[in-house]
C-alpha cells in the first residue's frame, strides 16, 4: 500500500522534515528589511535638513498666551499676600541658652533655720512645644505637661515657651528651673 522506500511514522513523537522551508519562512522578513535598508535609505531629521538645502533654522511654535480668569488672579493675589505675612510663633522652640539654671530656695520662715535645698534632679529639656492650646516639654525623653511628676517629689509647675524654661517644684517648696538644652549640646 505504501511505495517502496517510504516509511510511515510509527509514533507522533517522530519529527517531520520541515526544517528547511520553515526556517526560510521565519527569516524572510528579516532578510527583506536588511535588503530594503540598503536599497532605500531612510531619511532622518539630519538627512532631511541636508536634502532641503542645509537650512538649520528650527522653527519654534509658541501657543497664544491666555488671559487668566478672575479666580486665578484672586488666587495669585492671595498667595502673594500670604507669602509676605510672618508665620507666627513656632510650635517647637529651640533657643540656645548659655546661663546656668537658677535655684530659688523659696520663702524662709522667720526665726527658723533655712532647710538645705534638696538636690535638683539631673534632667534635661530637649524640646518645648504647644499642641492643642497646651504647652508641653520633652524632659529626659518623655513628653510632659504642667502637673506631671518628673522625678521623685518634683513636679512641673510651669512651662515657659517664650523663655525656653521649665520650672519644677519640690514638695517642700523648692523651685528649680530647667533650661532648654541647645541643639547639639550635651
């Protein structure tokens, strides 16, 4: 039934012999593009200018300027006006203080010996700020407000943002002022 010398594939895994024509069909577009590049060179902007006579002037097309709307004029006026106004007080005050803290021994009862002031705690104020109409201070890494206890028997009695001072009071009435530590200081 089959002609002599031809064999029929025995399984679907046996490859057919279409490699030559398939390869030629796959490479044909690439070969056509390469041949066309040599036969008809593509003119780019440089070669088009050279073909036009070497005129290297570039034309710049400027769109017409539109008049601003009244809303845009008002917005620009407000921006200029607000940029000339000062910001106001900063919520974070970092002023450099060189003076030593003041220790107020408090009132001395008449006729009595002055009690020795308690040792002031070694605390540092790193920031004073205002948040929600309340002045806060960062003391020893903790956010504190007036009335908070910062050391045993020492509470915050006042925070003065303008002077960069936190005043702490001992339970015996002694007052100690903590100054804002200068930026970068120890």
